[in-house]
C-alpha cells in the first residue's frame, strides 16, 4: 500500500503536455515552475552517422549549425522554466562545439548573471569550457556525449 501511495505521489509531480518545449518558456504562467530539468537536445548524432549509411547519406555540412538554433531555443526556454536555485542539465550526443559549448555560450551571454556552471564530476571524458565531453575512443566505446549542468541563481 505504501509503494502505491509513493508511486501516485511521484506521478503527480510529472507533467506531460503537448506544447513545443522551445515555446513553453514564452508562457509566463509556466515560468520558474520546475526544480530540475534534463534537456536531451536533438543533435547531429555523429555516432549514428558513422554507423549508418542511411544517416550518412542524409547528413549535410550545415546540419550542426541548423540544429544549434533548435538547441538554443530549447535551452533558453528551459532556463526560463527553471525555478531560482534549480538545476538544468543540457546533453547532446554531438561532437560539434557548435552544438555543445557554442549553445551554452549563448546561455551565458543572455543570462550570465543568473547562471552558475556546475561542471559534471564524471570519472570519464574531459572538461570543455562549460561541460564534459565523452568520446568513444577514450571511454571504451561510450559516446560521443556532451553534458553541461547549471544552476539558476537567485535574483
């Protein structure tokens, strides 16, 4: 009975919606609503490109730049949805700095005094300016994966 009560309590804390997450931050009623957000952003997925002839055939040189625009929309919106003191994790499976630190750089450019970086403390990968990069050749085949973690500072 206790497990069922806890499960129901957890479900009440999860919200599923049909809104575009990149636009949700523009809704003032949704701002500063979440204690923590995990943004696993759509990315160029280089691992899939090197493992799939179909993905490689669809890949274009401008794809990372195009995707970085979508990633920025999602990251900026997520930051607006985050409560003060809240934690935001931004992750991609891209190698391109344009999709990783480049997107995060825009967050600091726009919200600099409200953002605090918290470099993930993994035993694998290497630090970048804002996050951590995990590469397959250095991590027993894991990755590529980029992870950056921030806190929204109190106003």
